[in-house]
């Protein structure tokens, strides 16, 4: 049992798990902000543009409840036990998704730009071609392992400011 808890502790304190937990918490808070933006800012503006429609109360009654229709709000219809098709709530979810998708796109785009700006130094070669048989050999080789020809010595790196020895 002690080994189980030790393994769990090692798993839980790994950087990836902690990063994921922080991401989930921030994502939950971000979701609340987006929902408020859609419900409290976007929907009233869109409602004004299309004639004062409140999208949260945009619904279609599929079957009346205990109290006969018409229902002024979705809450009234649900309280009466009516079966409704909640188009406004669906529209709110679509607008929320579009906003979240756009923000995630901007975030990923920014991260990708930062990654592109990092310049990776070219690696020094570890192999070279034999000038006689054109097979690949290690860069430090003095003889070709394929045709046994003597290879020119590799160029030694010379510190700047010192003349190369001939």
C-alpha cells in the first residue's frame, strides 16, 4: 500500500499533471467569463439588432404542459412541464463556442510565432562522404570503411585570432 501512495505522489507532483490542473482551473474561470460575455453583452446587442428578441427565451413548444400555452418565458414553460426546443440556449452555446475557439486560435497563433522566432543553431555534421566511393563515413574517419581509401584529415577548428597551422 505504501508503494501505491508513493507512485501516486510521484505522478501527482510531475510538472505535466500540475500544469494540466492549472489549465483546467483557468479554463473553468475563462468559461464563466465567456458565458457572461455572451449572456450579458453579446445577446442584448444582437437582440437589439434583430428587434428586441431575448435569445435566452427563444424556444418552441413541442408539447404543452399542465398549464396551457402560451408561455411568456422559457422558465414559465419549464415550470408548467412543457416539452420545449430551446433554440436560444443553443444559440448562446454556439456564440460561446465561437468566442472560445477564436481566443484559443489567437493564443496558439501567438505561441507558434514565438516558437518560430527561436533560432536553432545548426548542428555540426557527424558524417561526410568519401571522395572516392561516395559512401557515408564518420566525420573523424581517416580511412573509408567501404573502399579503404585514405581520407583527407578533417579541418580542425581554429580559435579566432590565431593563424591556421599548415
